[in-house]
C-alpha cells in the first residue's frame, strides 16, 4: 500500500501526462470531436487502477464519440504512461466522463436567474409602494 502522498503525486503525474497525450499523442479522430480536458485522476491505494475523469465540451454526439475514442485508446494511454512514468506496474486506466462542470454551470445559471427574478420583484414592490403614497 502506497502512502497517500505518493498516491497524490502519482495521480498528478498521470493527469499531466494524459493531458499532454490528449493534446498531441492520441491520433484517434474521435477524441478531437469535442474539447477534452482532464479534470481529475483517482489512483487506487495500491497504484493498480487509475480512474481518469474527463470533461468534454460539445454536443452529446461529440461526447459519445470522444468517450468511445478514449475507451479504445486505453491500451495506448497505459503503454505511454508506462514509458513516461517509471512505476513497477503501470495502473489500469479507466476513462470516465465528468459532468460536474456542466452541473456547476447549470446551478450558476439557476442562481443568476433567481437573483434577476428577485431584483425584478423588488423593483415592482418599490414601484407599487411609491405609487400608493402619491
């Protein structure tokens, strides 16, 4: 069992290397159909498995294509990681779609809409009160 500090360091290394691969290493055209970024990497305590969370910007078809391309490139990614990061055993790689950015964006838009509605309600209340005094 690796220390939590080592696990964190390995996950940061994997995140950086996979991000580089997404820019220039993976030749699958499906991966380029959406804008892809690595948001997080979770490495198991025994360093045998790595879950790579990716955020994909684009249509749902582009997201599906990109995920299919990433899943087919897992062998390439693992072998590249083995060459770039010196570990006794290269972890198994699993790509997962991270939709937290979309959920956050949705929450922010809902909050701004509520804020606008409150301001509008406050202005109409002030106008009603101002009209009643005259």
